[in-house]
């Protein structure tokens, strides 16, 4: 997040903090000398360093964001936590093209066929965890149910960006791992995504992703992406349902 800070973001607050501390130190200097303490300007430097370290090197800024919610819109939201991820991939339509290529009875032209004749997009339910700080950001995605070929993805680069009227988001490059034994498919490939914060619901991110999966053979896919934040109550409810479901299966 620090990359989005203007040059004066730190200089101005630090300057005012230093001025106020010097004024306060000078005003209480007689009282400090009366009890045997010798005030020095180095105290001001120590206090400023302590405040900066507390705010930027610890999660203390998250508390400020909770106390002043407009900071999520004015500056950038705190996206840390777990998210439910829904993908709508065009892989089903790629499979339809491959099927039509080997079956002379099927005629399929993606450029001209009516939308009603297109196979529905393939949906997948995943889970993500975003870890956000002032000096870095990371995102992990995995498949909690184990259904489908997607296993997990690890982010290589995550870059937050600011949009107009609080419509902020992030762009990231990832490496995805699939569990597949199909010779015509890839187990590992790289991709990118661009997602923005929903204007109406701050707990929703949406956008699009694409990858280089078997791109030389025209099998690279794209998908709509929707992330919904997992609140503590929702997380508790999901864990309770999972516990109940596992006991029924046994």
C-alpha cells in the first residue's frame, strides 16, 4: 500500500508531530529538570520512530481503519481475511470447440452461433486468503472441496490500485496448479487477474482472470471472478455445516 502514498503523506504528519513534540517538551522542561531529568531533542526522534514503527510495522493501522471507516474509501480498503471465490470459466466452451473439431456431425462457430446455443460457463467454488500490510500484500487461493481439477494457486505479484469514488482493486499474477492426468492439458501454468471492489457492497470484489494454459494449442482460458468476504459469523456457520456433513458421511 505504501506505493500509493503521495510524497507528502509521511513528510507532513512527521513534521507536525515533531513540532508538537518539541513545543510540549519545551513546556515541561522546567518540571523535568526539577525531578532530575535532562530533556533532549533525541527524545522527540525516539517518540517519532516509535510511532512510525507501531503504525507501519504492526497491524495497528487496521484498528484505525475500523475506527474511521471512510479511510477504506478515501485511501484503500483493508482486504485482509478469507474470501469465497466463484469462477465462471470459458473452459466448457473450449471443450465444445474441441468436440466439434473431431465430430463431423457437429457444426459450431463461436463467432456466429446464437448465445442460446453456447454451452454455459463452467463454475468453480474456491477459497482465498488475502494478507495485507503496509509494505506487502499476498493472496492464496485453494480448493476446499477438492472437486474439479483446480488444486491451488500462489500469487507471484500483487499490486493494489486506487480507483475513482472508492472503486479500488488489485491486479495480480499467479501460478496455478491443477490435478489432471490428461495429456492434452497442463498441470501448472501462470495467469493474471484484475478485480475491483464493488461500488454497492464493500465485501465483494469482482473482475476477470486469464491464463497461458496450453496457449500454443489455443486452450488458454479466461473467467469471471467474484470474491465475497467471509465474515466471522459466516465462517462459523460454514465450519458447523462441514462438521455436521462429515459426521453424516461417516
